[in-house]
């Protein structure tokens, strides 16, 4: 309860303090105002200028020179302007006035204004609020809801629009020239936007639209953006020598049109706007009744004004008006032109008049200038008969010329008809004295009127009479055939002249005379076409009194050819011929004639192409065989199809897609080619003709080379002759060398010779093993056989028949070491035997194999002689694993005598070998070559010498010397057929 009692007491104390504070402040303020003398401004008045968006504010009193001015948007109470200002004061009435320019149109929303006086830091009370009602006020009856309306602004300026919505309507957006803008809300119903840097508008202006959400009513405003006027080229001149006409150009487009916004012009304060209402008119003018000498042009519109000045004397600015009432009196070659002037003052004015004449047919323009005082007529010469012309005139002051006056209107006239010009005639002759009289068509200006006919007649100057009736031809005929052989005077070398005349309504032309003379053919020279045409050169001819004629025609034209020619004056020595008739690939004949009063003479002839092309047709090619050669023949290409000077032919051999050049024939007259030395087969040949432009497509011929009888017989006879010659040489050689052949292919086999103590009868040979395990071969008997020695005989390869390869069989006394095995072969390595061990010999007998020493009888190809030490020393060698071991013991020596060396055999000389004189002990040597028992044994023997026999041990019961006849029979079985007939051939040579 105590707490509740304290609360009213505190509130009472606070309330009293506040009131006390207000009382103190009021007294203090009253005292301050009383001290400064500031009073509250009275009678505040607002005067709006809706077009310029300016608000003029005026008031009375205040007792100060500066005032605080505050402007608020009434509805939202937002401050728009709050500054201290120094207004202007009317000293009489004491009225203060100050003007404020609003960014937004004043119609957009209501504005409230208050003012108070200020003197330094001291201010008075605020005046009463004065309100300017805007169109957004609920009681406003204005129908326009967008501002500003029809505003005119310069290019680059800024503008602020506002839209006022109806009650109950909702705002959507503001669009300017089709683009939505940023919007600011000014009041409950008003929205504004600002558009910066405006561009020039269209003639109808730029549109601003206010859009509502319900798409109901559409409000908007139009703004016109442009430039101030900028006229150019302000000049004043006179037409009538009294008044002044000033002209100027509009300059740049202001983009402002209409009476209110358009530009107004004033010359010396005279309004000239009504004279220049045409919007598209670029040159503007204003007429002043008198010549003043000084003029000022002022151009102005809503955005500004611009002025120009000009100064001149009257005689320096004379611009005559256009002549009027032109009239023409025409003749065939000339006409008289006259006109009138609008002002009589021109009769004393010195004038230069320009006459422009245009030919109607070809629109050729002729300009001529005439001078005179008060000039009113001129004489026009050098016109063409039967020609229609149009003429116009303009004049200018002769003294102090300013510029040409305006052109008069066109006046047309036509000249009269006149007799035609002399035709340009010529005659083209064939070799049979027939030809054609031709002439060039007369142009419209040469005919001087419409042609009615041509007349041709032949005339004899010597008898002064016509040789035939006059031939009349229609105007579109340009030739007439003639036959000189039918004219009797021509055969008597009389002069004949062809006269050609043209006729129109005015009469006949002068005749064109052409002398008819026979022409002897001349040699033709080639000529090359250039950019300027065919260049022709010749020497001056004294007989060419009336000049020269150059004629050209298609070289392949048979008759009635289109002939062209040009006539040159006397003294001419060169010309370049060019014509529209020239075509690429066409050959033209050009002829030069001298012209005199009574005859013509052919001086020179040329042929040439404007552009050479490849031949247009292929050759007609044929191919034929001539033994091993191929003859190619073809036909000549017609001249009309060559399309260039033919230079020759290229001949190709076609192999698939490749062409191999066989020959180049530079002579175009060559029509055949022989391709030589071809073997049997099929060949393709292509022949191409070529000009300076290149080759044509060519023609291909295929030919097949067949064998021919002479060649086949020759081949057979040659083969038979070669074989016969070879056999004869072989036979003769074999006969001359029959001894050598016998020794080389079928030598005699020596028979064995036995010593005296050798039994004659054959029987088993008992071979006892040597008590020694080593065999030593010594050269002299004094040698100690106790030393060890191995003799290795290298083995030779055998042929299929078991014979050694060599030239012949040769018996030697050289030892050969060989090892024979029993049927049971011990595969243990061979151990050396020593002569001082008798046990080793016994163990050898019981070891299932026995070592036997033989001396082999070697063939000539397999013989190897062991060369002994020349000092007579001996040496024993340790046997290798693949060689036989030789033991000492008795042996058989053959009885063959050494042979003399033979050059044919190519054998080494027996002097190169040292024949051993003695062995350590005697031993058995067989008398013939042993053969293997079977091929299997031969294969198993490996490297054993072919001279071995079949014994397998010393206890063998086989004969060591086989029967000689069986051995020879076996050889014969293995001999070839060639050896048989050779043996029979040489059998007669045996001793």
C-alpha cells in the first residue's frame, strides 16, 4: 500500500518540473525576440509558374535580411527544400520575394511553405503554413493525370515525369519510349520518374505512359526534344537589278516542328516564316523590295536563336532569271535560237549565255557559250541533218560574274534531210576472178535521212561508158557479186571501176569508186596478235597516191565471206588492226593494197590468230606391224580444226595410266612414224598434235605383235648351229686330249707286285699282333725304334660310289695309321701302349678288340705324304682321339713306280715330297683300294679312310686282297652312262 501512495506524488513532481521548464523557456524566448527585433513574416503568398515549374514566394515583415524557408510535401510531410535565403525586397512596399524551381512538376502533389526570420543565430517564430494545392488533392477536378505536358527540351537534358492515379486504382509502372523506368512515390496517389540524357525525338514527340495494374485507363504525356536553330550560307542577290532576294540553308535538323515549336526566321526584322513553311525545303529565301546592302538573318525557336549577316554591292550579286519563250529555226546543218527576258533592265546588261544542245537519239551533249549586251538570240552550227535536238539556255553577268542563272525550259527541234555521205566500198576477189563488191552500212548521221536504196554500176574510164545496167539494191543490202571473166574489157587489161551510191529523199550521194583488177597470190607471212591488235608494217609505196587499204577476212571462208577493211592515208607505213569480228582459234588473212587513181595493187599478205587454241579434232590414226617394228600413220588435220599454227606431233606409248614419250616430230607435214624393235605383245600408241596453246586430246591405236615365220626359222637354225658347233668343239678337244681324258676319267689300275719271298698263291694271311703298343716310322735304319711315334693320315671325303674324290688314283709309300675293332667295341678311352710292357699286349688280346696297322692305298685326291724331317731326325707323335694308332711291324710295300708330273692334272710335283726310305719294321700293305662291305658300314665308319677293307681282326678268315675282277666289276656298276661311252670312245687308245 505504501508503494502505491508514492506513485502519484512522483508524477506530480515531474509534471510540475516540466511546466516550470516551459515557463522559463518562454520567458527566455520572449526576452531574446524582444532584444533582436525579429518578427514573424506575414501575408505569405505562393505564385506558381506551371510551365517553368517555378514557385514564387512573397511575404511582408520579418525585420531581417535572411530568412529560413522550408518546403514540404503536404501529404507525407516530407521536406523538399530547407535553406536560408536572401530574398529581394521592394523598398517601397517592403515586399520580400524569392523564387524556387521544382524538380517535379508543381501539379504532381501539394506543397506546404513556412518562413521565419533569421539574424545570425537568432530566429523568429515560423509563419503560418501556406499550401499550394496539387492535382492529387481529393477535391481536384483536373482530368489530366500526367505531367508535364508537351514539354520542349534540348538534347541531353533531364526531365521528371509524374503520374496521378485515380482513387481506388493501383499503380503498375511508368514507361518512356517503350522502356520501363525507376519510380519514386511522392504522395498517396502520385508517382514520379526521371529520364536523363534525352535524345532527339520524332516529329510527333516522345511518349511517357502511366500504366495501372488493372490495365484500365491509360494516361500519358508527350515531350519534344531537339536543337536550337543553326542556319548556314546566308547570301543576298538580285534578279531584277532592283530588289534583293536573300537565301540561306536550314543547317542541322532541329527536330522541332509546327507553328509553336518550329523555327521562325527574320531578315532585317521582316518576318519571313510564312514563305518557308515547307518542312522538307532545304534552301530558304526571303525577298526584300529594295537593295539595302546589309542584311541580318535571325532564326529562333523555343530552345534558342541564331543570327547571320551579309553585305554586298548590287552589281556584284546579279543573277539573271531564266530566259523564256525559246524558239528555233532549223536548217540541215545549223539552226537559229532566240528567247525573251522577263525584265526590261536586261537590255543594257552585258551577259554570257550558255547553250546546252542534246542529240535526242544518242543523248550526246554539246555546250556552247555566247556573249553580248542584252543577248536574246544565237546561231547554232555544226549540227547533223535529219537529227532531233533539245536545247536550253542560262545566262550570267559578264562583268563581276556572280553565278549562272537558272536554266530555261527545254525547247526541241529537228534539222532537215540532206544527201547521204559517200559509201565506203571495197571488192573482195577469189582466185577465179569472181568476187563481191561490198560496202559498209551508212550510219544514221552518215545517211542524213532515211535511205531508200543503193545503186551499183560498172564503168569503163577509158571509154567513158557503163559496162552494164545500173543495179538497184534495197537499203539493207551491202554487197553485190561480180564475175570479171564475163566482162570482155577485163581480158584486154582495161580498167574497170565499180561505182556505189546511196540515195535518200534529198538525193544521191557521191559515188564510191573501186577498181576491179585481178590479184596475183603472194607468199603469206605469219603475224602475232598483241593487246593493240595485229601489228602490220610495210615500206612506203610511191604508187599509193590515194593511200592504202588493209583488208582482213576469215581464212577458212569459202565464198561470200564477211570482209572488213580500213583505208589509210598516203605515207602510212604501219597500223594495228583490231576488230569486233576477231574470235579466238580463228585464222585470219590480212592483205595490204596500195590505192591509186586508176588501179590497186596487192603489196603484202599475213596470216595470224588472235589467240591460238589446241586442235579441236583428233587425228585419224592407224597402226600396222612390220616384222619387229610398228608403223603409225595418220591423216592431216583440216585447217579449220587446227585453231592455231600446227607445230608438230608427239607420240606416246601408253602403259596403263602413264604416257611415255617416244618421239617428238617437229615437222607438221610428217604423217607417219616407225617404232622399232618391239617384242611379242600388245602395245598402245597415242599421237597428239600440238600448237602454241598445247596438245589436243590425241588418238590411241592398239597393235599386237605376232611371231613371224622368218624370225622363227632364223631362231631355230641359230639354235641348231650353236649346238652343232658346241659338239664339234667338244669332240675335237676330247680327241686331241684323249690321253689326258683317259688318265683323268679312266686311269689304269696297277697290279700288285710281290717280293720274291711272298707266296704266289692266295691264302689266309696270318697277322699276329705286334708285341709293342706303339709304331715308329723311321727314315734311316739307325733310328731307335724304342721311341714313340704316331703317324696321322688325314681322311678324304668319299663320293657315293666309295671312291676318293680326286683326279686319279696314286699309290704312295706313306704310312697310314688306322684302328680296327672287333665285333665288340670297348667304349672306354684308348690308353697308350708302351713297348716295354708285354702284359699290355696280352691284355690287348683279351679286350675284345685288336689294333692292326695297315698302309692304305690312297687315290689321287686323298693322298697325303708325311714330310719327314729334312735333317734325318725322326719324331714320334702322340695320337689324337679321332686318329688311328700305328704300331711297328713288318709290312707290304707296293711295286708302283712314281709317275711323272702332269700339267693337266694339276698335281704337286713329286720333288716337293720326301719319300721315306725305310720303316722301323716291315709291314703289310694292300695292292688295291678296299671298299666298304656295305653302305651301313660306311656310315658307321665315319672318318675312316675309304681304302680300308672288311677285316675286323687279325683272326679274320677273309682274304685281305679281294679279287681284282670283282673289284672292277663293282666299279663298273657304279659308273655313269657318260663314263661308259667315254670309255668306249677311248678304248682304242690303250697301249
